[in-house]
C-alpha cells in the first residue's frame, strides 16, 4: 500500500497482456527524417533567408554607423575651422588699430619720454599683445631671416654687406599669424 496516492486510490496496474507487435518496421531514431530536415523544405529556406537578411541588416547598420562617425568627425572639424576662421577675421580687423598703436608708441616726442600717462599706455599695449599671444596670434617680424613669400611681402631691395642676399634687411610693417594661418604678411625690404 505504499504505491498509492493520499486519496487512497491504488496505482494503475500494467496490463497483463503484452502485444506481440513486429518491431522490424520501426526505424531507429537516428535515421528518422524529421519534416524540417528534408531538402527543399520551407522552414529551412525561411531560416536561411532570415539569417541572410539579418547579416545584410547588420552590415548595413555597421556601414551607417561608420558613415555617421565620419560625418560627426567632419562636422566637428568644420565647426572648429569655422570658429577658427571667425576668430581670425576678428583679429584681422584689429590689426590696423594695433599698427596705429605701435606707430604712436614708437614716435613719442622726446619731451614726453618717461611721462607716467604714456607709460600707462605702454602697459596697455603690452597687455593687448600678451592677450593676442595667448589667443594664438604670433607676430611675424622676419628681420635677418630668409625671405618667404608665403609670410613676407617684399616692397623694396637693398644692397647690404651685413645681410645675406635673399634675406630680409628691414621690416616695414609686422605681419601676424593665427596658428598656421597667415592673417597678414609682413612688409619687408630684401637684400640683393
């Protein structure tokens, strides 16, 4: 009475009669063909088509992702160039005023030398030049250097025994560069 459930019903007993079936027609499980394994079966073709579509979608997604990354880099580079160009244009607009400031400070009459007010203006000029330097503006003053037409504009030639031929003898107006970009070439005299 150990093999029955708690309700008290006895377990089912196997039939005492055994069918004498012929098992020679039964195929082993390993060699039985399932409907999905038959060649030309619809479900396998659908799975293969779905896998190919998934691979195509993955390849397309990866291509689009790479294109977007390139687009993002290009836009960032263009924005940086635009920002740099706007800054360069703003600095370029200030150069004539800077030239006038420098011309005025270099032509102070002798009786005003040492004047505290002019010393204050000199300090303002130095601060202005320092701010330009910190912003990436560099002065092109090529005296004694070889003439470079990309940075210098020759307006005259000189016969000079002190300076080698093809070198700058005097800077008439300083040039300015913003990084690698020349804002204004320097006006120079060049030795023959």
